[in-house]
C-alpha cells in the first residue's frame, strides 16, 4: 500500500450498513480487505497457519465491534489495529529466539565478485524478506507498517499503540538490522 | 536520522543535518545505506496475490465467521473449513 488514501464512498456505505447489522455488507468488506490484511499478517507471523488464524480472528473481532467503529480512522486502519494486536497477542506468548548479529547476516546466494555481486531483483527481495522475518516482533511491525506497507509514521505508531518517539526508535533499529543483513545485496555506497 | 529519512525535518534542521552528513564519516554512509534500503523495501509487492501464495483467504474467513457465532450471528449456514 502506498501513502494513506482517502476513504471511499463505497467503504463508508458498507461500514455503515455492517455497523447496523447487515451481514452481507460485512461479507463484502471481507471480500475487499481479507487478502490485504492477510498479506500484512503473514509478514508479522512466521507460521502460515497461524497467520491464517490471526486473520480470521481479526475479522471476527471486527464484526463483533464494528457497531462501535466511529469512523475516526479509515476502516482498514482500524482493521489493521485489530489484526496487529491479535498477531502481537499470539507471538508474545512465545519466546523469540535470540540470534547473534553474525547469524542475522543473510548469506548471499551468489558470491561472484565485483558488479555481479549485486544480484537480481528477486534475490534482493528474498534476502529482504528473510531479514525482516528475523527481526524481533517489536521491531518487525514498525518496519512492515512504515517501510513496506507505506503507512505514515503517525498512523503506524497509533496502530501499534506506541508513542511516536518509541516507534521511530524501534523503526531505526529495525532498518539498521535489515540493512546490515542485506548489505551485500545493496548497491555500493557512491560516497566510499 | 529517522526524521531525515521521513522528510519531517524543518528546513533549518535539514540544512544542519545535511552539513553534518557531508562531514561525518559514519552518518553519511549510514544515511545513504538506509535510503537504498528504503527504496528496496518499497519495491516489495504488497498486493495480496503476490503475498498469499496459497490463494485467497476470503472463503476461509467467511466460513470462520459462520463457525464462530457471536451475538450478532453474521453469516449462518456455512460449515467451517480450513484451507490447504
């Protein structure tokens, strides 16, 4: 998702109808947003089956609470918050395996020297995905919401229930960790 | 550094930071590296089809809602199903 887009008339009408108890309207919201939310949850939860369960539970909670949705934010932002909270609730039950900085470094798939070291786009993407998955949950969510999903800092911090300063600190640590992990895949610093 | 990346520095602070980055042997490479990283992260597709290799989750969500009746009973009449 790029920068936050304005709510659509269709969304507003569907949300209003769903809030009044119209299950067909809510079903339409599921059709519009379930895959998008699932894509975000998959980046936050390692196990695919658990990501599916989190997505399902998020929509159940949304249905139960949609009558209280006051429209202060976009529907999908509100849905994000429910989904991310559910993902946090589940992942926080488990201990995050600690890895050393060396272990976090993603080994490049191609060790050819010189310009060929900078691999094809898909290799970079896969290295990024792996590096993001190795982040601890408290750093992963800020990076996913801000740098991959493209939410504004204020919005992403609100979704995570974080003070903006705390959010920025976690985001910065996440960016440094991912940059270190995929350093060999990124173009060389022209200033060096 | 984060505010610089987000473009939220005031003009005055931006100018001071730019001067610092030009002179600092640590911050310059760090900033350029993080800018490159941000570009790379933004290139990761966020569309659902690319991120959900198992296909749409919509049927599973609808059936989950049906199988977990709340006081509002959103969607009656479907049997629960798990994908895959």
